[in-house]
């Protein structure tokens, strides 16, 4: 089949029967037409359509090694520098189209599947079946252009104990039965972003497991269609309020739903199991397969596009109301420029130092990517603060699109004009600033980026413990021993 169109993606969604609870309503059909999911589903459909557009097709696709059909370049196994550049071009194309606000585009989990499939031998340590399963599943997703998301961590009940100990072990999703034809899962996982509009849910290891028998039921990796029997999604309230893209320019396009996944005796057939038991292997799931590197390569590329967007937005606001000559404004603009350029430098450095894995996959330099993923969540918190500072009370003096089209138009033209914009143009720009800085959508974006890879404090500890600091320490010792 190869690459799908946006309409094929939407039709597939509407043919499925997930169990999605949102605002007291259980949605089990035509999910792509539900008001809480319709707009973002169509934003994702646009990404699928871009693969067929001659303007983007070369960057976004490549020829399947098994069928010859055009498939998504996010499934390309990078063996050469050119392959890695092709993957980067594909990621950048989608990221720039959404300005980095879509955090779960297909290329994110496709990167993980690509690395995992290439690491087939690693999975075979546990069972040769697992290696075959992950390769076949990757090929299935590649040839059918499926959109996958994932769920990683146990519900937030009592973080003072491990996931296997919360509520006596009854809270977190776990294996409660092993059968000849598969396993049965009971419990819950979070946080499944875009799960209601995805084709597939990947349930992969996340929080560090102890290598004890008690952790074995929580040690697994498997995949399910998003309407698997017994699986339910508990969604938060939508952050899109039903307005037009004039009044909600970001939320009206990019409001990605987050959900808790409840597994009520869900059966997982053998062919969809990639790891079972082996806590020690689950703990190395991302690092030893290269999945973490390809996933982070996608994230860093996406966040560069987002940084560029905020630089552009801040610059537009500053110019429109004539504050771009003030030094304190230029200081903040310089900060945004620095963020953009540091992000670009990190991705270039990671690709320039790429090295082949034991499986022959050319992986971007992990220490550089690891530094980038520790750095960005903190600097990104400044973006909405800068927009609020530049916009000030202008964010609170915003009539809506209906007002612009009403008898209030003369007042809007007279009293809401800017140095370089008409009143209606200024309203439109500041509606975007509002949605990027103080709306509920903006608040969720800040939280999402800050905790994207987990608790920043734990991430910092992992960075310190994994980074080879001995060469730097040796230079200090050598300097102290100099006699001249």
C-alpha cells in the first residue's frame, strides 16, 4: 500500500471502534468527526497529504525495500550519512509545517520502531520470536503508513514507591496471565498523547525497573490497535474551546489529546509481543537498541522549528507596536536567536559525529542529543514569558473574529491599530500571541515540553552518570602536577 492520503487516514480512524471517555461521553465510533478530535485529526491528515505533494515528496518518502512503493522516510534505516540527512529533512519538513506544536507526529515513534527493528538480534537475547516480531511489526507499520503513539508510565498515585508497589501492585498495567497464544494485561498506564486519533498504541518500558521477580509482570513491550477489546482511554477535557482558527489559531489546529489508558483484561497475541519479563533488558530498551537516539533526533529537530516560530512571533509583535528598538526587548530577542542557533548547532554536531551501532545503524551522537534534551525543556519555558512581556495588556484587549465582522469594525480599525498593522491585522496577530502564551493550550504546551522526557532532575542525574567526565578530570589532574 505505501503512503496514505489524509482521507485514507481519516477513513481508517472512523472505521475503528475505540472506547474513549471524554467529558462524561463514551465515544466508540467516528472518532475523527468528534468535536474534540476533528481539527487535530485533520491537521494530521494534512501531514499524510504532504507525502503525496511533489513539493515535499522527495524529502518525506523513500522507496520500500520490500515492495518498491513509496513509504514514509521516517521508516528509513540510516546506514549512511545521506540516509541520516534524508531522515532529518523529512522530520524538519513536518516540524516546520506545524511549527513544532505537534509533539506526536508519526515520525517520533516511527524512529523508535526503525531502530528497534534493526536491533532484531538484541531482542533475540530474550527470545528469537521477539526479534522476528519487532521486525515484522515495523514492516507492517511501514507498508501501511500507520500512526502510532505510546504510553509509558504508571498512574501518579504514590511516587514514593515503585510502580510495582503502588496500591499493592494493582495500579500499574501488568501481565496477569500468560497463555500459549499471548498474554493478558490488567491495570493502567499514562500518558497516551493522541491515542484516540492513532492507529496503534505502543506499550513500551519507561521508568527504571528493578531486576527482581516482583518487577517481571511489569516488564514488557507490545503493540495493540487503538480499539483493542478491553482497552479504554480516559481523556482530559479538550483545550480547544470550539472557536475559529482566527480566535484559537493554535488550539484550533494542534490540540493533541492526552489520555490515561485502562487495560481491562486486554489480550495481546504472541505476534505483537516484543519483550516479556527480563527487567534488565527493559531497562536498556532505548539505549542499547538505538531507539532513544533516533527518537531524540526527531525531538531536537522539532523543537528547533518551535524555537524559530517563537522568534518569529516575538519579532512580529515587537515590530508591529514599535518596541523593537528598545534594548530590553532586543535582549530578549537575542535570547531567542541564541536558542535557535544553539539548537541548530546541536543537531549539526550530533549528525556530524554519527557512528554506526553494532547493527550497522548510523546513529546521531548520543551525548550531544542527551545534552540537547536536557537543555531545551528549561529554555523553552522562557518562550511564553517573552511573548507575554512583549504583548503586555494587548493580550487582554482582544475582541473576537465575530466582533471584527460586526458594527464594531470601525472602532477596531481606529483604536486597535498598530504601528505596522491595521486593527483587524493586529487582533489576529495578538490572538496568536494569546494562544501561544496564556491560553490553556499554551499552558499545556509548556508542561508538555518541560516533562517531555521525564523529570528534569532525574534526567540531569542520568546525564551526569552516563557522561564520560574522566578525560576532563584527567586534564585537571595533569595541570595540577605541572612543575613549570
